C-alpha cells in the first residue's frame, strides 16, 4: 500500500508543527494528579498569560476552539438573557446560532461577508436598543479573512455596560491583542492556530466581571463548568483527564515563541500577510478583503482568475505540489480559496507556495509570467 505524501498545510488551522513540538508529543504519559504534571500545567498556563498579556485567571478545556465558545455561553448566561452578536462570516454566525441554541435572546449586527464591523454602527445600535448583557464577536473571521477593530468595539461595549466575549482563536499571536489593556472580559483561543501545537485544547481568559457572571448564570453545564475548571486550575490541574500530548506540545511551542518574542511574532505574520496579498494581486486575482487595514494576518481568501475554478486550483496544488489550501465556506464554497499563513510559517514557505501557485495556474491554462507573484511578494517584504 502506497502512503500519501505529507501535505504542507497552508490553512488557517490546523497548522504545521515544528520538529521540537512533534518530538515533545512523544513524551511519556504522566499522572495527571501528580507533581510533575502540575509543573507542566503551570508552565503552559504561564505561556497563555504571556500571550494574552493578562493577569486574569485562565482555564484550559479539552476540545476545539468551538468548545471554548460553547463554554462561555453556557457559563455566563441564564435563559432568555439578551446578547448582541456581530455577524459577518461563518464563525461569527456560528457564535450567534450557538447562543440561540442555549435559549439566549440574540440580536444580530450583520454585515456582508468580507466587511468589517463599524464601531459607529455598534454605538448607534446600543444607543437605540434596549440593554444587552454581552457582545459576542469574532476578532479574526477566518472564513472571510476580515480583522475586526476589536479595541474600538470593546470600548463601546464597555461604555454601555456589556461584557465583551471574543473569539480570538485565529488572532492571538498573529495580531496585537492585549486582553487587559483592551478591557476584554472573555477571550477564547485554541491550541491548533498560532500556538504551534496540535488541536485538542481550548484556553479561556476571564475577567473578574466574567467570573461573577459565571456565578450567576443558570444554564446547565457539566464537563464545561468554568467555575469547576477554575477551582482545579488553582491547583494546577484539570477536572477531567487532559490531553497530555497537547500540553507537552504547548510547552515546547512556548519555548520557541518566547525565544522569538511576541512583537516579532506579530511582525512576522504582518509581513507574511503583505507578501501573500501582493503576490496574489500581481497575478491579477481579486482579494476578498481589498482594504489591508482590515485584512487578516492569519489567512488570505482570494477569488480565482476568470475562467479558472477555485477547487481545481486546490486540487492541483494538493496533488502536484503537496500543498493544502483552504476552501471557501458556506456561501463562499467553490468561489474562493484561502491561503493560511499563521503559526509555523515563514518567508521561504510563502514564496514557495506562490511559486507553485504560478505553475498551477499555468497548468490550468491561465497565462502567467514566471516569477510575477514571488517578485511582488519580495517587494512587499522589502517595504514592510
């Protein structure tokens, strides 16, 4: 039996893993109630606080980023409470739908896919509408590649007495996100995005106000009980058996990230975003997000050239060059493809992917001058 060749993941998650992280995942199992485990937990928790730039208490839950979103909803609220959800893509719409499943009264501030939320719209809606308990939003909407102006939105929510609950699953590490300085109440992240780790763990930072809301909320929860998770976290443990290889991976990943430095990590993602956008535009492609000021630093969605199918591009890249690109989601399915550039990615990788994309387009009958995309990307890197 012939095994498929490994794919280089250019997705907005999961992302490639560094060799030291892969090696760490092969570490022996530990007693999750023992002292060695507690030391590991403390190291990982310290890393989460460092990345979030927060003094708030954090918890870690086995599961995906969506698990963290669900935990925030079922802990902070009681049935029928009013929340405002900013919706502009697949994941922000999912957040609103989850809130409705839990019986919350959801009002949507909706935008076309590809648009960022406008602070003045939020301010006007809150001035005109009745009180809400919380604002739900996605900082970086990976389905559309839109980065929301989180700092401004959170400030407006705070002025109106709302808790701010943020899906930062793909924005943490790629984008400045000082949790305490911006007054964010709940920030949800996950291990498989910018943490240099595999899927399996969701991390949440909660402000004192958010913890107070957990104590008042009456929605049912059991394994996702954040108050119980906090009690155990204070003893450097989890209530339930944790995904130990993910913790080992996170420890190794944090060692790499601390060595690089948080500001340098964010600058690297900014440079990669600019390089990818410049390369795609040089090939005559239309970016879903034209304005760089609201463009994601984690992923770039793009329409294929006229006469070329987006799925054909992904298929050739996958089969011929072993590069996996992201597909369009929901209403954008089949219309776009997405190039992820977060986590364990660097300039040589991005230039190589753009070069392979040039060859892919040529094979699909679209005329390309060799080197067009890579030259444009290099110029963008020089200027960034």
